[in-house]
C-alpha cells in the first residue's frame, strides 16, 4: 500500500524521509487468551491443592489417638448436619494465649489430624460457638446430652438450636462419643479422670430430688422418648434458670 492509498483511508501521512509504519495487528487472539487463562488456573490448582495433598503427609503427633467406631459415626453426624460451621475444630496460638471461651490446653498440630479418622477435616470457618477440638473430658457425658437436648437449659444465652427432634438417643450417644474422643490422648486422660464438679451441678439442676445420682440424667430422650425432667418438662426448670444459684457452665 503506497502513500496515496493510506491518505485515502484517512491515515496520517508519514514525515518525509520516514519509512511507512506497518499496519498494527493484535497478537492476543481469543484462542491465546483462553489458553493462557486455563494454564494460569490449573497452575494455581496444582500448587495450592494437588501438591500439598500429595506431598504434605505429617506423622501422627504425640497426642494423636484413633477414634472408636461410635466416635466415627458421631463425626459423620456432626459433619452431615453442618455443626462444623459454628464449631471449629482446631485451636490457634491466640486461643491458648488469650483463653477464648475457656483455657485451651494446647495448640493444634498437623499430626493431630492424622489418618482417615480425620478426613475430610472439620476445621470449620467460623467460631459462632466454642471450639471443640480440645473439649473432651471437660464435661461429663450427661452434660453433653442435656446440652444437645436443650442448650438454653444449660446456658440461657446459648445460640445453639435444640437437637431434640433431630437425633435419636443412639445418635446422641455417638455424637457425645465424638466429642469425648476427638481431642487425642490428653482428652482421653481428662475423660478417664474424675468427673468435673459442674457435672453434678447439671444433674442437680435437672432433678433436685436425685442430686448426686449419676443416673439422674442418663439419656437425651429426644426423638425416641420423653422429657427426662419428668412431668412439666422445661416449664418446671424455668425457675431454676432465673435463680441466684451459679450457672453450671
């Protein structure tokens, strides 16, 4: 194309003595852009997802312990009902340092989540409720059953909904087994030791006539049974919640 043709198409005329500039051409075609985007996406997936999964395999920590069959079943119920959304499953250094909710005994380590018992992980993303990674042994089984049955009977300001119509007694026992077995050896040692005093306070609150009796609150009695607090159920417990006695938790 000579100078006359360029002028006819409205292109500026090159200064005298300058060679004509070649027509500009875009090299980034849709095909090149699409291939570049795919390469960038799969590179990130490879580095962030695939590589850590296949190369990071820490050995079990000194605190790790396998879960029982009931604890595994409880873990599945815990995961399938989305409980991990509100209850995280790992304690951070700042949790131990600042003693959020209660004093965590240890910071979580990668080896605490070793094996198929902890896969997929239940780390959680929020902490609407307390972290449960080190909860084993701090409460007796009947405390957990009462808390599943009616959280606000244990803690009047609890945000947790009642699980009475969601889990059967057997399923509640499996979830409690998961709570008591997920904290490793340190949790099992706490669980095997003498029950905390707050457990007796819960039994007394639920049935004052049988205070101190370990069998006074021995089941959730939810979907398959009756209210363990007897006739009147929750209404009979309302005065105890507003009294001046110390809260069990």
